[in-house]
C-alpha cells in the first residue's frame, strides 16, 4: 500500500503547517506523498505547505470537489486519502487504513471528535460511530483505493457541496464501507462562529435538500446564508 494524501485548501495558513508535519511524521514507509491542492489562497498557505513537506498544486478550478479530483489525477499512490485542512488524523492512520484494506474494505473513514469539550459537540462526535449517512461528512476524512476512485469517476464535477456524501452513496452500491473505530480531531471553528443550534439547523436543511435532489447551487447558497464563516 502506497498512500497519496490529498488536501484541498483555501486560505488555511492557520492549520496547514501543523497538519502536513503531522502526516509526514506519522505516515511511515507507506506514505508516498502529501499533495496540497489550492483553490486560490491569498494568505501564506502555499509557502507553509511546501515548507512542511507537501507537494503544492494550483487547481485549474476552484472548489473542493474539483481540487480533490485534480489532486487525485496527479497522485502516484494506489491508495488515496482525502483530508480536510482543519483536521488532524490519528497518529496511526496509516496502520488503521492498512488494517481496513486487509479486512476487504476498499473505502472508509474515521469517527471524529471536536477540539472542544463542549458537551453538545461531544454528543455530535459520539454519533459518528454509527453507519448512517447523516453521520458522515468530509471532516472524517475518506480513504479509497485508487482503482475504485477511477471506476467511480471520482468526485462529481457538479458538486460544490456534500461531494463526499455523493461519492460514498455511489461507492456503497457495490462495495463495503468501514468506519474505522478511531477518532480524527476536527476543528470546532464553525461552532465558534455560530450557535450550536444554528449549525445543526443548517446541516439538517442542507442534508435534506441534497436527499430530495435540490440543485447544488441552491443547497450551497442556502447553507452559506445560514452560517457565518470565518
């Protein structure tokens, strides 16, 4: 197993150095490369990522789905691992993924916990152990065998939100999916900028709009209007 880690970024100078150094430090011999695919950052994201040991690419198209697809097209590993910039996978992530592959799970994710001790956020984290689509999300990271990713034609180019949900749904029609029983650390910054209730309502509305087949642009605009992003 050779792992190519792909990180989509846009103005992530606050997080990218710590993440790349963590991945390089703990990836071991199975880590082939860390690829940061940027969507037009105006801060110091690119310099920090390169200095920490990542290969830096500029995506020809902005948006997480497009950026991750571009990173995958340039990746050399036979296992793709998609990680958000404001997360921190467990130190033994490579061994955990290898174990899942040996158990015949060609794709999967981790549970998560927030970098906050707020009781309601701890409750959110607890629910990520359950195999329900509502409990999934890109923050949990996603590993997938490269051949399967290609078979699925990657992330949908039409998706500008909830792209991981779409890929998981399509993959699970014919392939086993595993939730690795370890936790990835996720930033609680969305909850720091908005109330807990506001984020939950926004998530609920966006998820159900996706489930009911609303246009991507409408889901995206609705979600962004409901939440204050920093």
